[in-house]
């Protein structure tokens, strides 16, 4: 299990559920965005605070310092969770283009959990979470096209929904609407008694899948590794747009 984590509550909650359903080790990966560093090196780069409305010059040393602070918070949060679960945990920081690094790393992982937000968890927050995790109540949404990897993704989504006492939303996707009845039957047979809402999407682009996730107010999106959908550009969109943690299944 690999996590691109910047220490938000929703991602830690989802990781807690995943860890409870799997004996796998936790491998944390903090990515220092090389493009962001390049922008910070430009003389005209500015940072604007939405809270204080203060503008200041962006400086690379300060950005690197913020990276280190966020990485430490993420590592501490993962270590605390792994300790609670009695699991092994490793953590490393890499610098590069995030989408490309994550896509390459996914090839060696069974599951990858992408962080839902980009804010840092305080020391008090991660200690509080370490002592009491909270179940996810928003729906777990999964993309299902009938393939083997989609079946594995559906299995993970079903486990998460049951473990978190959450609803399950299944996005049935195909090139034509003719296959939806068969896909629904296949998914229903696999999930058994787990209640589920089914939505049908024809030839979906990533933007449409993300729109479906947002409209269902999903607490998590589970999607199987798909070469057509999981391009570097789409992985980048999955890091920022759904508004919930994303579980990528190999």
C-alpha cells in the first residue's frame, strides 16, 4: 500500500479502514513538486494568503522548508496509525513531477491512496486521530467496467463501505449503453448483500467521472488501474479535483 499523503483527516480515516482490511505494509511517499519549485524560482512569483490577504514573494528556501514540515507531519501521522495497527511502516521523500512518479510507483503497489486535500495536520490533530479513528459515512464510489482490475476495485470498495458503515455507489462504465444490464448483474453478484446505488456512464472522460464523484458527495473514489484513464494528466486531476481520497487498485 503506498500513500501520497499530506496529512488530512479524510485520508487518514480511509487509510485506517484500508489497514483494517489488509495485512499489507504501509509505504508513505511524500512528493516535492519540482514544477512548483521551478515556479518559485521565478522573480515574479508571488504567494497570496486567502485568510490574511497578504501578498509576498515566493522563495525556494521557504518552500523547501514548508515541504520538510509537511513531510514530517505526514510521516508522524503514518507512524502513529501503523503503530496502532501493529503494522510495518516506511516513509520516503522524493522530488520530481508528481503524476509521473505516482504512475511509475503504482506499478509496484497493490493499492495506492492519494490524499484528498493539501493542508497539513497539526501535531495535536494526528495524535488525536491516533487514539480514535472515525468511520467514513460519505458514500464509497467505485468505477466498474467488468474487467479483472475493476472486479478487484469493486472488492476493495465493498470492503471499505462495510468497514466504514457507508453507502456504496457503483459507476457502471462502457462504450455503449447495451452492456449496462450485464455489468449491473455482474457487480450485484460480486457485492452480495451490500446495498448499492448504480449509475450508468457511457464513454466517460475523467472529467465526467470526477463530476459523478462530486455529485454523489463521495467519501472515497476507488478505481482500477486503467491505461486509458490513468494517464499522467488524469492522475494529476485525481490529486486535486474529486475532493475525497482516491484509492488506485492494480
